[in-house]
């Protein structure tokens, strides 16, 4: 079976360290392994409009931000096809036929959508487009014959729903869609990186992010004010690791190498945690260590991005070229769907 990878991001802001650890690092590993037939990365502008319909400019402006972040992280346009969702109109038509295969009750059960509705304060006034975005996400995945989807934990229910839609289509009309697998980081902190406020996942829409392009002093200031253990007041107090954002981030980003380089009095994270739990280790020391780890990760990304920012037209050129290529592939899938459904009337009646 062909190995086709598809993943994407909503252009609702610049990318953050949660994207990096939850999804971009897997994409880069897959890209560098060379072990795939095609790698698609979609900037999901149409999906972003489902909850930003009144703010098109935000979505439009962030297409460039997201693409710059991809390139700065090392995603290579010679190896990946970066495209803009709304420039592939076949996706909308595929969504329309898929929507017959999903019930309203099933959509309402999706735990990620439920949480997002709550966080966005939609209550009963949910735009239909927002509630149904998992169907359009299934169209994005299915249109390219995707077999692997590298994503964060919040996307697990979307992939599950897409798999159900593909099975339903295949059994109702005939085999058109491969059943894809999600690749989700194994550790909890990486699969769902918590926001700096410690309340929920780090999310562009919630403003609790450390962005890949943040300046060094901004990164430091954000780290120094992250949520830790409110009862750990004096250095000598025993501290709690659970729910402590500093330790969540160290879990996700620090390696034994980081300890050797920046905090050699501890061998690894387990030793640091044990000391914190016992008492005698202050938050400032932990945060300064975390600052060193994140500054090292983000410096080359930020610097590369600054160079790329000077030539936005080159970035748009890549996006437009890939979007055309993606459109041809999605149109071919739509043709196969219509053939399986028997609504390819010209061919169908020509044969009679
Ligand atoms: P928005 O708030 O607009 O939904 P977001 O920050 O949730 O933005 P998305 O564009 O929805 O970002 O997600 C893009 C990809 O990054 C998805 O694969 C998603 O699972 C992953 N991702 C997003 N946030 C995190 C996070 N905090 N930890 C790990 N992975 C994440
Ligand atoms: Mg999201």
C-alpha cells in the first residue's frame, strides 16, 4: 500500500511550541526518513473560517505566518506539498456527499468539538460549519488517499470519525478510500501540550502560547510567569509536579543532553522532579533551566524565519503551485467517488 501522509494547521495565528512537539516534529521525521510516497500539508483556511467567519483578514494574514513557520522549522517544499484548503474546491463537494453518511447525534458526541464549542462560548448558536468541520476534515484526508495522519491528541476523535465515514462510503458505494492511521506522540505532554496558564491545551485561539517566532525576552517573560504549584511558596516547601506547567514542558522538551549542558548537578528529569517533590528546589531555577532548553530550540527557527519573511512572494508561489497540484488529485478522487456512487452521468449514460 502507498504511504500517503496528510496533515495541516488552521491559519488562526502563528504556530506555537505545541504544534512543534505535537505534529511538526513527526512531519519532519517522516519527511527526512524519505519513507513515503507523498506528503501533503494543508493550511486549513476554510476550516478556520467556521469560527472566524467575521474575521477573514485574520485568516488570510495567517496563511503566510503558518507557511513561514513550516519553512523555518525545516519542512521542505521540494519534499512536501503545502497547499491552501479553499484553493481545492473539490474538497467542498466531497464534504457534501460525506455529510449524508454522518448523523447529527454522532457530530454532537465528538469530544474535541464539544470542548471547542465550550471554549468559544458558542452555547446554542454554533455555526453549522463549525459543528460539521470533522466531515470536511474527513474530505481533506480522503481526497488524497491518505494513509498516515501525524497529529496531536486533540485530533484523535477527528481521525476516528474520518475512518467511520470512509468505511461507510466504501460499504455503501464501493471501495474508494484507504483507512488512515493517526500518528500521535507517545508521551502525554507532547501529544497535548498544556497552555502557559495550565488550564487547557496550548491553542492559538486561547492566547496561552509560546510561539515559535517569539523573541528571546518574550519567551523568557512567558516562562517566568507560567503556572506552577501555587502552594510551593518557599524554596524549602515540597512541590507538586502534577499540573505544573514547567515540568510538563520539561517532560516534552528536555533531554539528558539538556541537563549536561545547562543543569549538570542533575542527571535527568527524574532527579530534578524528586528534588522538587522533596522541597529545597525553587521555581526560578526550574524555569531558568526551561528557558535555556526552549531558547536553544527556538533560536534557529526564529532566525531562519526572519530571512524567509523578506520574500513573502516566494512563499505564495510555493503555495499556489502546490494548491494546483493538490486540486488535480482531489478532483480525481471526486471522479472516483462519483463513479462509485453512479452519479458520473455522462460516462454512465454513454455506456447504456
Ligand atoms: P486553534 O486554536 O485555532 O484551533 P490550535 O492551536 O488548536 O489552533 P490547530 O491548527 O487546530 O492549532 O492544530 C494543528 C495541529 O497541531 C493539529 O495536528 C493539532 O493536533 C496539533 N496541536 C495543536 N495544539 C497542540 C498542542 N497543544 N499540543 C500538541 N499538538 C497540538
Ligand atoms: Mg485546534
